[in-house]
C-alpha cells in the first residue's frame, strides 16, 4: 500500500477526533443543532477513514 494513502487515512482520523470532541462539548452546552452537525461530520470522517483502511 502506498504511504501517501496511509498518511491521508491518519490525517482523516486526526481531524475526526477533535470534531467529535467539539460535538460532545456542544452537546453538554445544550446546543443541539451544532452538536448534530459536528457529530455527523466527525462520524462521516471516521467512516471514510475506516473504509479506506479496509481497502
């Protein structure tokens, strides 16, 4: 497997984790609209990274 692809996978994971943390923080502040948006983006990033890891 190409090292460039592996790097992009790890970058995707590294960006998804802070976004999910931000979603949790917004949820604790009862800002549901932003929490749902951030959770969706973070989960999408995790799913995309998982799909590329499995290829």
